[in-house]
């Protein structure tokens, strides 16, 4: 080992991903210890950091070239010691000149003062905050004004962050490529127009309203109407996720949906007002679409016309998830079996997940026998699939993963053709009352069974 050049030792250390293994290796000799200290780029700490500020100081001094730090206090209790506070973030900003990526999860002791310290980290390009209740919009503004290379900003459950000047400043800066705002009750749909020119740069956007506040800002007509006066240029958007949002023609986030031309993934979950014309237009504009997830209430405005448009225009579509929050009945069925099969036949679907889809039955399982690309199938509460349909899984040409969740129409008999074949890499059965743990043994190389 002593004769190996440093570059080769660094290469070896870089291939060891398990933190415990790497820590143990660094204790083998002084040379490995010092080389590991120089090369270590990432650090993940949390409740075990006690005393927090002093321990962080030692770690930053030991690893001077840290670029990525994740601090997690999920499950923290007072008996675990005091959390990292503003002084800890000051230590971080002074001791880690190469810091580019910072994640703070459940750090309830830090305030806006911490973010003002971080504003001196000129190389910081990614900041992710999850449940930091003492952070406000003023703190975010001070950070974005100092960190002009910020490319990624995630705000999750930051309940006191209101959308004031920081959104406008990010809009003028126009460097942001990934913005995620989830369950931040003080930020509403109408505020997002303040991003202005920054929409053109965004490649990934997530906006999620929590269940307690969903649809409340539909009454804020003045804020929403402002979208009509400004064209939202989203030609570089690749991933879009909207949860509990209002999709109304010419208003709010519907304007974003209308301007996306390079989408590769889209997730619409419980978004009120989504119509066939929205999905048809999306399919016609985004020919490179690879994944779509639709979760809607019944009755829905969506029909087979949406699925057919996707089948005809999105030749690279690989992942499809269709979910209904209320079990469909035939009179309210949005998607028929024909619409689903159109996707299967015309697109190289590798992953298919169906939740509460009434129309999918044994005939659908029969059709999947000719799905050459299908590798993963997930059926959730698809009660129309019986043992007869499930037995056909053994004939699916390339299926590797099968997940069954709360399916009431299948029993151990449906899995018998799979037993001993080991065709599947994974079979996961969750809360299917007529399937036993004994019945899945030998049906796949790896099996999991849960009953609630």
C-alpha cells in the first residue's frame, strides 16, 4: 500500500460507497486516514452530533474539502442533545469554502440568521430545506442575494416562508434550474408569476399544496389573473409535478402546462380541472415524454382521447401510472381498457402502475402477454383482475417485477404457475387478504409479504 501513488489510493477510496466501511478503512493506517480526509467530499450527520457545534467544528477541520453536507434531525428528541443552531451554520460557512450542496432536514433551531451566514458561500448551488419552521422569506432573500450560483432550491414544509422579494430576485437572477415548493402554506399559486424570466431556465418544477390549504387560492382571482398578462416561457422544462393545484384555462399553472415543449416526465396529482385538451396539447408538444403519472378524482374530465393522444405522439413513453382516488364505477369510468391498451401497443412501456382502475380486468392481463417491453407491473385495488388473469403473468415475455396491493380478486391459485419458475426478480404482495405468505414462496427470486 505504501508504494501506491496517491491518485490510485484516491480512486480506491472513491469506489467505497458505504460510509462505515470507508471510516473503518481510514483507520487502517495514517496514510489512508490523511488521504481519506483530503478526498472526503460528502458528510451526513444528525441526532448523533452532540455537542452539535463542537462536533461539527471537528468534522469540518478533519474534512477540509467537503462539497456536500446533509444535516438530518428527523425523530429528534431533547434527550438526544441540543440541535445545531445558527452558530453551527456560521461554523459551516467559515470552514467549508468548497460547499456546493446543503440539505437541512428538521433543523428546528436555525433561523434567518443562519441563511445570512450561508450567503457568504459563493459556490453554493443547491439548498434543500425540509421543515425549518423558523426560516422566513427574508432569510431566503438574504441567501439568494449572496449565492448567485444557486441552481437548485427545495422548500418543503417551510410554513413561514412567504413569497415576497426572494421570488422576484430569483426571477431576475435567472439561474434556477430546479425549484420545488411543497406544503409551504404561505406560498400560493399566484405568487409564482414573480419568477418571471427564470421560468425559461427551469428544467424541473414541483409545486404541491397540502390538503388543508388546497384550492384555497382559487378565490385569489387578481393574483391568478396576472398569469394571463405574461407569457410563461417554459421551453426547457423537462420535469413537472403539480399536486392539489387548480388547472383552469388561461390561469395560473395551466399557463405553465401550456408552454412546456420538452417535457420528459409529468406528474399531475389531484389537480382539479385537468381536461382532455390539456393532455392532448401536452402530448402534441412534448414528443420526448418518457413518463406520465395521473392521479384524479372520479368523475373525471379525462377520457380515452387523452391516452390515444399520448400513444400517437409520445413514441418514447416508458412509464405510465394511472390512479383514481375513488373506485370507479362503469358509469363514471374515465379510461376504458381500449385506451390503456392503445398505450401498451404503441409505446415501449417498461413500467405500468394502475390504481383503482375499474376497466382493467383479465382481458387487460391477456393483452399484456404481448407487451414485449413491460418489465414492471403494479396493480393496486384492481379488483376486476382474478386468478385467471393473474396466472397469465407467467406468459409475460420480459416482466421482472410484480407488485400487488389490496387486490381482492386474486388468491394463491393465481400465483401457482409462477412457483418454481423464478421468472420474476421480485414479487411484492401487500394487504391482499386472499393471498397467503406461504402461497408466494418460490414465485420469484425475491418475495415480500405484508398484511395490515
